[in-house]
C-alpha cells in the first residue's frame, strides 16, 4: 500500500486515522506503512507547491514564480488564460490590413495590430502614402476578427487623417460595410448651415489632395461574432 497522491487523492485506506485502541500492527494500520504513506504524500505535496517563503494575505492567490517555486501574489501575471473559451488579456498581435477599394498601396506602408480581450477586439491600423501610392475613392479595410454587430463596429471606429505638408489633422469615423470590413470616412460640415457635421468617404481630393507622406490611422473597438 502506498500514497495515491499526486495521481489521485488519498482516502482513509491510504491515510488511516488510528484510534486510541488501534494496535500498531493491526491490518491497514501497520506503523511503518502509515508513516511511509504520510512521508510520501508530504514530499509529493512539497514538490507540487514548490519552495518560496511567503505569507497569504487578503485577495491573494498562490502562483508559480519559477521552476519549482511558488508564492502568494495579489497581482499574478497569467499568459494564455481563457474563461468559457474567451481569451483573457491576449497579447497584441501584428496584423497587415488590406483595402478592398479606394487605395493604391504602391510603395506606401501599411501596418496594424489587434488584441482580443474577452469578447472584445481592439484594432489599430495605419497607412502612410509613398510616392507611388494613391487614394482613389471610398476606403474600405478588412478586419482581423469579424464583428458581431455592424452598428457597434461603425460607432466603435474613429479615424484620423494627417496632411503632412500642411501639418493639418482631420477627424473621421467608420461605417461598417459588413461584419468583416469597415469604410473609413472623414467628418465634414453640413452644407445645410445647421452647425452639424456628417461623414463622407475619402477621395483623391478629400479631405485634401493626397501626397507622399500623408497618412490615415484608425481605431476600432467592437464585440466579436
């Protein structure tokens, strides 16, 4: 007879509790066997928990701090944690956006990142025009992860356009094409003279005449499908 731990939990068979009337050579209570089982279980538990001197405090958890070491922490660092299939604190991932319409990339620079936090995705994208790049019309970009709701995707997208030669910045918004792509718009004053603004698509001359070094960046935050 030996301890089951750490393969499985011991029971009263492996770790019996002798009574005051129990003899040390009674079946199942043999003195050497009981002590051996206790020792094996204690050593297995120490190996599993590891070494490291720390004291439990309120709102702390026991976490591994290295190979064979552990300690109590109120701010543990976890990688790859999932809850109900959703990643928690997933690391930021590089992503290269693609444009369905409106952009001739040429020798321009396209870059992006995204990070998934539970059911939400945070997407950042950037395009810097090169000497052979062009904006030809309404710009539409893809998404690294499909959106659950196009209305949320539209409202969760903001755009900034930079005219590098004039050091001028324009603000814009998004308008979802579908769950996997979003149109990038610029905000303009309403011609009706009612002090309102509306969004309109890019063009070769909107919001300025595009040239090398100009850029647009966007940020989208939305729930996943």
